[in-house]
């Protein structure tokens, strides 16, 4: 449990340092005239000629000289101030001790705002309850911990920690500047049950998400990103990486017609994995008795890369492929299809695909035939990867989806969509 430690912060009264008084006049001393550091008395006219204020403190007979006081709302500077009040502000902890600063905050009557406003403090937040460095400390702690853990550790309210973290993330976005992408990755993320999606757009060259929004994954929601980007920046887009979802393609073709469309390798291979799983289910339904024991429980062994299998999993996969000819053929076709992404010529890539498709003849693999027909219809988006300038890292989009799922699991579901948006947009930005 953190212990509280109070530090009284003595702020010099306005103008007293210029006349040799640090900390203000003592309570028992009420000088009738001002004196310089040499001891000679001075008049109000002398002080007015040198820019000092002659306004009395509210409720007091003492006079104070004039350093500027800045309005905390509009930023107008004044040489007078209305009154002052004591305020306690939370600062960085020291070991197991909580640190509070006890200070005096002035208020100024602002003619621009037409009211009494609190002065602007550079090292404190607007409400003067926490210092800026303490707010940044809380924001950094929340990057790797939940709000509840940080609130219990620092003896703060849950809503206070959330508010400080959101201020920290907004400052991160302000410092990162407006995005100017040339290569973008488009994907959707589920925010809650019932098929509710939000669109996530990433800058694949700088490896950071730049937009999170939309009401669903429709074409109108995708248009919202291009409106956020602007017409000028949309014309700078060179490549758009996405899955085969038609609304994404239509919106990109209308708002950024010069951008080439590239279908994500991981989404294409996922469709091929689903075709292999359908073949496995068909074989399990066709067989009975002891023949099923080779197939049962081998789904992830078939879908995994051979280099990722070790020990018993690799041994069981060899037994399965030796016992079932159709699954062996389907597995070999799946592994050989990955060679398509290594070609640098569209003509050679097309020739490889035609030869791969020809191997499906007389194999009775209906899911694979449907997969080949789907690729044939969307071949332009796959052939774009053959160009050398389009060889971009395609794994960032899927990695970002995993980060978002970790954020959602750590919070046990997020009901504040603005908070989720800030967490997504700042998850790859450097700490302040």
C-alpha cells in the first residue's frame, strides 16, 4: 500500500522577488510603502512607469507588483490577478510513498472570457489535480496493464485512471501527425457478438494503424476512411491490401482508382485450409470403424506447416497420409500451392496456377475445384503480388488483429468504443 507524503510548494507572491522579498510579506508586516532592494521608498507612479501593478489583493490591504498571470481558457496575459487558492496535486510516487504538491493557484478576471478563470499552469493538467508527468506515468503503466491493476496499485479511482490514459493516448496521436500512407492494409474486426464489425486500416510501410471506424463492413463504412483521408491523400495511394470482400474492392475502386488491389496471402491460404478441412470431414463421414481413428483429432496437424510439427503430431500425420490416399493428395496440393507467392513474373505465376489446377482432374476434390474457380475470378488481385514494388509485408494486418483480440481479452470486453479506438490506434506507437 502506498503511503501519502505531502510537500508544501511555496510559490513566491507576485512581484516580491523583484524587491528582495521571497515568499511574500509576513502576516504581521503591512508596509505602507514599497521599498526597493536598496531600501529607498517608491511611489505608485514609479511602479506604473516600470510596468508593475498597483492592484490590491482581494480582501487585503497589501499591494503586490506585477508578473504576468495567463488565463487558463484563452491564454490572455494580465499583470493583475483576482485571488488565489490552495490546491493539492498528485505527483510521481517515490518508492512506496505517494507524493502530493501543496501549492497556491491564482485566478484572474479575464476580459476576453468575461469571467474569473484559473491561471494556466504549464506543468499541471487543466484541473490541477495531477501533474503532467504523473499523468504520463499512468499512461505508460496502462500500456502493459489493465485499468483495474493500475488503479489498485496507485490508489486511484478506476475512472480517473481511464481518463488519464485516454489523455495520454490522444497526446500520442497528436505527436504522430496526420497519416500520409501509400500502401494500406484493410481488414475488419469483430467488436461484439451478433456480427458487429469495425474496419481497421493500417499503413503497411510505417507499420501502424491509421483508422478505426465504420458501423459495419459495408461499402458506405469503407467510404468513411477515404473521407477521413481526403481526396488529395487518396490519390497518393499506390497499393491496397485486403481480403476478397466485395464492398472493400468497390469502395477502393471508386475513391482511389489508381491504387492496385492485392488480396492478402493469409486470407487466400485460409480459404485453401477450409477446403482441406472439408475434404477431411468428407473422408471421416465416408469411413467407419478403425479407419476413422487415423483421421480423428488430426485437423490442426493437416492445417499446420510441416516445420511447426514435432514429436507425436508429426508421427500421427505420417500415419494419416499413408493410410488415406485422398487426404494425402489434398495435403500435397495445399503445401505446393504456397510456391505461387514466390514468382516475380505474372506469366510464370499464371502458368504455375494452371498446372496446379490441372492436377485436380480426376481427384474428386470438389472443395478444391471451388477454391480454384474463386481464384480464377479474382486473379487480378493475386497477380499484383508478382510486381517487385508490391512485395510488402503482409503479416502486419493479421498481427494487428491478434493485438486487438489481446486488448479485448485483457479488458473482458470493452463497452466504450472511443477507448477501444484509441487503444487500437496507439498500440504500435512509441511511448512518450
